[in-house]
C-alpha cells in the first residue's frame, strides 16, 4: 500500500513538472496596448507647371505629423514664379509671383512597404501679383496683390530610403478662386504641376516594444 502511494505521488509530481515546463515554454503574452506608430518630418519640394499656358515654377516647405504610416496632417507653404511677361498697348506688366499655404492632408496606401502611394491635399489661401518688369526686388516691386483661395489635390509615389528619409514624386492640380486683375491678365492660377521632394524626420517612432509568444 505504501509503495502504491509513493508511486502515485511520483506520477503526480511528474505531471505537475511537465505541465509547468509546457507553460514556461509555450505561453501567450497578451498585449492590450495598440500598436500605433507615430512620425514627424520636414519636407521640401520643387515643381514645374503651367499657369495660363506659361512656364511656372513652385517651391514648397511643409511640416507634418504621420499617424501609423497611413495618414499625414500638417501645414504647408508654397511659393510660385510664373513667366507671364504680360503686355499690351494699354499696360505693361512683368511676371507673376506669389504664394499660398494652409492645411496639408495626405492619406497613404501601403504605408508599411518601401514604396507607397499617397493622395495629398492642400486647402488654404494666399496672394499673387505682377512684377513691374524688374525681378531684382520682386516683393517690393509688385504693382498689386490679389488674394486667392486654393484647393490642390494630387497623387504621389513615395520611396522610403530609411526610417529617417523619404523621397516623393507626384502630380497635382491647383484650383484657385478668381483674381480681380484687369482684363488681359490671368483670371486664376489653375493648372497642373509635377514635382519631386524629400522628407526628413522620423516616420516610425514610438513603436510597440511588447512581444507575443505563441
């Protein structure tokens, strides 16, 4: 009887030891922390397009927050120079200069991949004016400024060089409100533009360090 009790006790100890070993090697570590990836960057870009069929050059600077590599929100400023050289028998103006800026929004597809597709949108406003035929000091030599509202959607291809640097290239179309310039000058600054740019920052900081074992 004693031998049977001892055998039963040994078997029970072996079962308990085996169960503990299995639990220590194969366990699930639950993680209730959402894996949201944050990012922030400074971006600069240059573009070429047309306003009233004339060559137009644009440069932009933006600062944006990136949520989970899927959506950007920030602010952007754009400067433009258009070779209008408007002239007629009754007036003589130089080229068109100006700037606009506002809210930057950009949904991103395939954000976890090295190559992404995004759809940037600018919503804001600014002003444009004609130079008085002299570009040596353009912003004090503008005959008159005219305020405009701008809505500019587009599509970009993004290439992630590293966690800190991203290249972008894309196509945009600029919609603006009408200007109040006299007849013969541009009535708006609508038009396509193509451009390239670079973003420098951290695109995936705040990563979730919890690990799961299954």
